């Protein structure tokens, strides 16, 4: 498969939002002390701010609506901030504020939080802030074992909840001394690339996820592994899958573009390299894909012909067929 050049490929915790509402202080922590950080992954935060006339008798000029894609959170709360200090909602005056969101995780107990800037409250106006959160879910199950004082680990990468197929999105764990990422620590025993035994200790664990040639990184920092304990680590991508089912053997490749790209082209369909989000060569696999709306350009033969498949939607936990 060709390398997937996702437009959502992110640097370490650089989360996308509309320019008017910057997102900062992104923190993903488990109650057992592990901090989750990502590089070049699909996670995003979308923020939308809308305004309407404040109805008579309404004392709350701000409403906050949150939505999480996939299985990640079980509840949320927010605080309105000004100059870093909490402001009570009742009687809040017009001005520009920050909004701190805190989500309770649904898997391993913990919290995910971030701050949205430039929230504007106007006189006699109702401000609505809508937040959509998308991130991976990390789950760690522990159980006792007879391991001669070592710790056992096993890693799974799931495209979405309930999908445990591992062949096309293998993840490999690497262990580093806490705070030192220059040299990996080799396991004492390796069952295979995803499981083995290692001396007890506190590690920064790197999960390298390869999807269509793209190297995603999920760090589990400050991971304490105890003797004679099995650690079953699962990372749920909260994505969907996309597969070609058209049956034409001359179709050799699928190119992904933002929905609406095809409408901007005139004449014969052709690739638009500067807008391409990614491509798949193995069309019969259930290829992992982040949620979103796409126009897909099919390649016939060695580029002798191209055809658009327009406005196909990939949802978390679902299969999208391209025909």
C-alpha cells in the first residue's frame, strides 16, 4: 500500500479546530498515572461557535454541546475562565473567555481535558459552543500470572470497538526508560512482535501503528509494570473501514479527497495531488480510515482511466463500500 498522507496527520498533540477557537492544553491521563500522547495520529477536536438572541428570562448566555466519536468518554463538564480564573455562569458579563472541557474516560478510568480560546459572549446574545472530540481509546487490563518475577504484555490495535482483526494494522510496542526516548529497552522474552515479558519497572511505552505505510505513534508515558502481572493493552482507533466491492479487476487504486473535490473538476477526471488525503492499493482489505466525508478517485490499470465516487461517508464503527 502507498503511504497514506492524511491531512489530519498531527504533530504531538496539535489538535485541529476552527481558527477562531484555538484548542490548547490538551491532556489525556489515566488514573493509574499513565499519560497518553500521540504523534501523526488521526485525533482531532472540532469547535463551532454560534449566536442567537437571548430569550426573555434566560439567565445563561452560554450553552456548551459536546459530542464524542466512538467509544472514548462517559461524561463531560466545563468551566468558563477569564485570565485563568473560573467565572460563574450566572450573571456573566459580555467579553472574551476561555472554556475548559473535562471528559471522563469510558475505558480505563481517567480524564481527557483541553481549553478552547476566544469564546465570545455578547450583550443580550446566546452563545452556543459545539465541540466534537475524536481520539483513540486506550484500555489496559491487568491480571495476576506466574511469570518468575517478570511482567507480561500483549498489544492489540482495533479499528473500532468490536473489530479485533489485526492483519492490516499491526501495532508494535517499544519500551523506554521514563523520560528517555533515545534508546529502547529490549524485553527479556519476546513471544512475537506484539507480546513478551519484561522486567518490572516504570517505562514510557511507544506503540507504533502502521496503517498503509503511515507511522502513527501513541506514547503511554509513566507506565508502571509490576512483577507477575499480565498487561493486556488495547488501542481502539475509533475509526471505520473502507473497501472496494465493485468487482472490476481493472481498478488498481483508490485515492481519497475531501468531499466536494470532484465538483470542482471539469472535463476528464484526473488526480489532484495537492489535495489528495491518501491512497489504498490493496482494495479488497478492510482498510482502516478515519471518520469523514470523501470523494474517491478510482484508478483503472496504470492510469489509463479515472472515475469519481462522490461523497462517501466513513463513520466510526462502520464499513463503507466503494463500488
